[in-house]
């Protein structure tokens, strides 16, 4: 950070950084000066396929959000924000979080917790009931492909009401796809923590992260401590709320 090193930009590969270094470009600030306003049209044309790291660098230097292209956001009477926690090797989902917003005054948080892998069918069934109870006119927002894989895997393993599952698939929005190559926040990366953090959202636990959640779950499986479980549930709730913050911001850009 003190060096303003190019490696801070997660959109750049090691090969790209080496190439820029050969051109005498070593810092994010230097790189930001390579972007020219005339390129904005080109960026907009390529927006759905490619991320321009130099425009990201410019956004950071100027502490300004750049919008290369606006992508329509699916709308519905009920907005649902989804975040799941899991362990890998093998994949096992142990916590499903849903923030269901029907109006400013009608919002509720749902948490479906699995003590063990055998509880997966139960939390999947609870998830489907919660979506069904929300009515037909809903949109499910999630961040990245993680939840997309969750929906596919759980539907394949445990099934459920076929029309409802099809509707969930058609009414799910990957919020990252509304940002990547389209909206450039003044952040080094486009992960939820970076973008929501820029927008002012703060997690309850300062050290909360996906990696930390794995540590917490491992500790819970060893001790069964209710305090550790609550850390995970709160972290999951915070992710849902952070996602709402990002969606609200994108709507008004």
C-alpha cells in the first residue's frame, strides 16, 4: 500500500504487471494516467465481456465511481438477498441466509442452520418454503457464482417443487454481473467486502471474512459453542445486508 503497488489491483495478472513494469509503470497512480477519456466508448462496447483495470485505477485515484454501461436490474415486489456459508472437500452447506424485503417496514431475516451434513435436505426445504411464502413476484439477489452453484447443487441433490425451482433460477440475479466491466468503484477489487465497504457498510466483526468463517465453523464443530454459532449467523446476516446496500447503490447510479 505504501508503494501504491500494481499488485493491489486484483484485475491484473502477474504477466500483465510484469509487462507494465517493463514500460516503467509500477504504481496504481501511474497506471491510472494511461486511461484516456476517448477510451470510454470502447470500454462501454466491451463492458459485458471485459474489465478495464486502468479505468479501475483511475476510479481509485479520483475516488470516483465510473459507469461504463448500465445493465437493467430485474424488478419484483419482493426483494430477496441470499448468502450461504459452506465448507469444501466435500461441499457441504451449513447456513443459508435470506433477507426478505417486501417493503421498507416489512423486512425479515431468515437463517437456516445445519449441524451436520445430514441436515442439508432440511435447510434446503426450509429455504424453498421461505421463497414460496414470499409470493410469486420476487427477485433473488446474490453476489458471485457461489450461490449459483449452491442453487444448482441443492436442486439436483434434494429436488423440490419443480415450477418453484425453475422460477428461482429465472428470478435470480448475480449482482457481480451488474458490476464487472460495467461499474468501476474506487476499490482494488470487486468483491462484496470492498464494494459494500466503500459504500459505507460495516460488518459487526472487524475480522469477518470467508476464510474466517471457515475457522469459526471448524471451532464450532469442535466445541459446539453458541457464541461461535452466533458469530457465523451475524456474519451471514451482515453479508445479506451488505448485498442490499450494493444493489440499492447500483439502482441509482
